[in-house]
C-alpha cells in the first residue's frame, strides 16, 4: 500500500529580516553534524536569502559535499537535527525537510560542489541580490504561480524553471562582459 504524504500548501510571505539569523543558527548546527562529509561551505539559498524578496517561509540551505555516494551516511546525521530525507532529484542531491512535509521551516540540499546545480543555485541567488528589477519580476511570477498552484508544490517549482534559466543566462552574459570571457 502506497501512502501519500500531504504537503504544506504554497504560501508566500513578505521578507523577514530574521531569516539570515535563522540560517546562521541552523548552519552552525548542521556544520557540527555534517562536518565529516562537507567539502564546501554551507550556503543560504532560495528566496529567503534575497533581502526584500517574498518567499515561502522556509530557510533553504545548501551544503557542499564531494559526491552523493560518499555522503549517504550524512542522512542519518541530518536526522539527528530533525531533518527528514526524501528522494527528490536523487541523482543531483540529497534533499531533506524539517520538521515535516506538512509544516516546513527548513529545506536542506546536500549537493556535490563540482556539480552544475551547485553553481547555478549560487549564481541565481547572487543575481537576484544584485538585480532588483529581476527580483521584482521573479516576485510577480511567484505570486502568480502560488495563486495557481497553492496545493501543487511541484507545479509551482516547475513554473519557475524558464525564468530561472533566463536569469542564469543573463547572469552569465553579464559576467562574460565584465571579465571578457565566453561561458554562454
């Protein structure tokens, strides 16, 4: 018998200036239990990491590991802090939520530091921080998607893909212009 897990609806709130402090507190806890598998930093990602941006009130955290296979034991370590593992995009990351799928306060993404996903998440976060116009357009898209997909988190996330890809392209183009390179 397959049991469906009810997920928390998509709910957006105004930016909360306490989010960076909440991240820092959680980062310290995670660092203490994940240290054996960390080869990169623990980063605050997602919309709660962008000052002024509306967001789901969930602190997204990305921790850098060497590879997913070597980091398998970290799942048990994360569980000691209340993180629940789910096989979401298991070829790209180990993904967790805390404290439950129906009441989320944190998401944890263990991602190989040499992967495209690692770089893309950081580039996107930094681009939104540096481009208020892009962040405003992203906020409007998020409002629209949250209204349409309140009870379908996957559709909400998928609906942002084209925007994220376009922003990543713009960010790369700006970096190329700034440094005279060609990564696009």
